[in-house]
């Protein structure tokens, strides 16, 4: 069973170690009382609750409130739905009018067969808001995008950042438009036939504005991650911490009507219990799907290459629907660029790409030189390929380069087309990173806006140390705290209309349409295709019963016997004559 599913009651708060607790509503203080029915919970008296609910419902813009533990300073609500003045200030109640707006025509969308676009709201448009993003939805609909995957929007310190430093998990970041803007955005996406995947971070809290440890043991003393203390998932009081996470999942589904969650770095969810938080989330997702009558999908980010993550629970797995596949990105990166530095060292171009297309994982019990040990486990061949979400660029792979540069800084147009085609015609669930569909030239840098001087200095200096170890020139590492670093990362939509960007946009649109028209490419079963890698020629070939895909990753023209009669698709030239196809450098063709 999942942990209890009590609906959150406004003004109740969990603070198991407090001895005295007050609710402060715009200067008026109300003494809270321990709830005998819920261990560690505090609540107003019946009379105070009625008065408070009336006061909140009569305020058109909500009322400001917070908590004082043992007489100390005012703290925001751990389950605050609205932080209009930032994470260090009082919470505010949401007026009843601020609620989800279900679209009657929207019946949901399954991940299988879909195409995802990853989007950072602050950089997607010049406005950097949900309202600004809504204006671009018709173009994404025209492009053929099935889902928008939003980088985290939980409230974090400062104005701008990637979002992975969220501290108020239930509140939508105000600079993007807050809860009102988010409701409008989800409804607009659904009106355009686009599902919403929300990236959520349940493995750590950010360093600025995290007041939850003052309320209770949200962090574990006995487990640590790269971000410090792990979330307390298996220690004393961990049942309530798990409830906090599961209630957050409920919020995104029921209060914001989202279609899926992307779970950040699930390998950092340290949980030794027999039934882990991931299993509980997968059970809850099925409850939500049944209650709403449409899919509610969970997508994990995991670097473990552990098939149990996406294996159904009834087969002994954790029951998560899908996961990101870094192996696909790394194999494609090496095939296109030849770069084998760092963790790319094991991925030997088209040979690695063939293994990934065939088996899903590259590291499936093989030696990982980067880790200095064996890594991963073989994926069951009965696993449908759509359970792996793949990309050739994403926020990590672009933003964690020292200069935040995209493919456009390093690849020719032919190479960009080739990379897009291999991704979008793969049997997996393809994901684009905002702007790559037209070859955006703007970088996507790592940026932050920490208001505390010591934290700002630590972030900037830490970034320099990180890339110094990798041999990058310090002068090429933008200061993450500089506002110009953030502003430079915003997409310039005007460049899409200029050559060669418009042609690349049209190419991407045609690719997505071609994928939809030829179901052979989205076929989820391994036995539906034969894979061949010719390492010496840098050729990658996929054959189905009816089609052949031939990709030439070399800088030279190649000729391949394909025993086909019709050229259906070419990324940049290519001729078919007498069953033989001729491919220019860095091109792909599909023949029948």
C-alpha cells in the first residue's frame, strides 16, 4: 500500500520535534495544537480553523502566513502553494479561483510513439514566463511535438536558475508566473494537443531557503549524496517524509493536471526499505491513471543501467514507466564528433550505437573505464524500446559544457541533420532540447542567482575548479552568477526565420512526420529490426522487413548495397540506383 493519502488541510503542519507552535497570519498569532490522530502533526483549534478558512476564502488575493516554532522567526509553510515574495518570506494562500482548468477535449497521451521537447521556461522565450511559452505552442504543435518536458519549476532562491535547487516543492516559482501562470500553461498545452511532463527533484533540497529541517527530520543523518545529506526515506519519521513526496506527486496530477513526471536522479534516492519510494510512486501513478481515466506516466533519470527501474512491479521491478538513456546520447555523440574524452571513452562510435539500438543499454555488465568497474545489467529483450527516452542534446549535455555551447558551435548542418535523424528515427522515445530543431546558436549555460554572497562566491569558484580539472580554459567559463550568463541563454526565435535555421526547422518537422507515417521506426520490439555497424567505414545500418536506414558518419562518400527500389527520405543528398545507395559525408537515407 502507498503511504496514507490524507488530503492536505490548509494550516496543518508536521513538526514532530516542536514543543510550541504558532501560526502567524499577517501578524495575528494562533496557537496550534498537537493532533492526537496524526503523530507529529499540529493543527488550529476548531474555532480558529473556521475563522481562518473564512478569512482566507474572503481574501481575493489570499492571506500571508507562516509558522513560528518554539517562538522563533517566521518560517514559510513546508507545503506552501504560493511564495509570491520568494522562498525566504511568508507563504500565501491561493484563492479558490486559482485552480486547474481541465480541457474537455484532452483525453491524455501515452508516452509510446510520442516526441518530447525539453524546455526551460526562463530561457524558452524572451519573457521567460509561462505566458511567453504559451505564445509558442502553435509552432510546437505544427512541428509535431507530443510532450513538453519542463525543467523544475518548484520555488528556489533568487530570480533565475536551472531549477534543481528548489526548496518549496509545492510552490511554483513566481518569476515564471506562479501557480496562476502554470494552470494557464497546462490548459493551453492540452488545447494544442500537447502533454506536460514536469521535472521534479525529490533527491535533495537547494542550499538557499531550505527551512524544512527546522520542522522535522526531512534529511537523513545516515545517508549522504553528492548534494550532502540524503532525503530521509528509511530512517525514523521517514513515513511522513515519504508522504510529503507522494502528496507532491498528487498535487501535480490533481491540482495542476499534468500528464507525467520526470524524476531527477533516482539513484540518489537512498531507500533500504522492502517497498521503496519509487515503488510507492509507481503504485500511486496507477491510482491516478485509473481515477482520471488517462495515462499518468513516470520517467526516471537513472545512471545505474538497472533494468529493474522500468520492469513492472508484478515482474519484480520498481514499476517506473520509462527512463532516460544516457548510453544512446554518448554513443551518438562519439559517432558524430569522434570525441572520446571523459565518460565518452568506452563508446566507440557506430559499434556502440549498434549495441544501444540492439540492447537498449551499452553498459550492461561491461567494464566502464570512467567508473573503473563493471556497470549495468542486460535489459530483458521483452522490454519495449519506448521505455527508454533518448536525445542527442539535453540541458545536462549542453549546459554542463564549460561554455554551454550547442551542436551548432561544433557540427556542420549535415552533421546536425544526421544527429537529429538518428534520434528521431530510433525505436526509443526521442526528446529534443529546445532550439535544436532549428539549430539555435544561443548557448545554454549553467546559471544561478544566489542572493547570499558566500553561496554566490562558492558557486562561481566551484564552477571554475570543476572545469579546470577537465582542462578547460578559465576564460571560457561564464560566471554562473552573472545576469548576462542567464540572458545569453535565452532562445532567439528571430534567428529561426533566417537560413539555414528555417531549413533545419522544416527538416525536423518532416522527420517527425515521417516517423509518424512509418510505424516501422517506433516498433518497440528488438526482433523487428537487424542492426549492422561497419566500423571501418563508419556506417550504421538498420533493416526492417520493409525499410533500410543507412547512416554515413564518415567524412567521405560511401556506397552501400541495400537491395531497395525506392528512396523515401534523405537528410542531405543521396542517390539510389540499381539497388545501391550512394551517401555523401554525414548523411542518412531511408530506402524501401
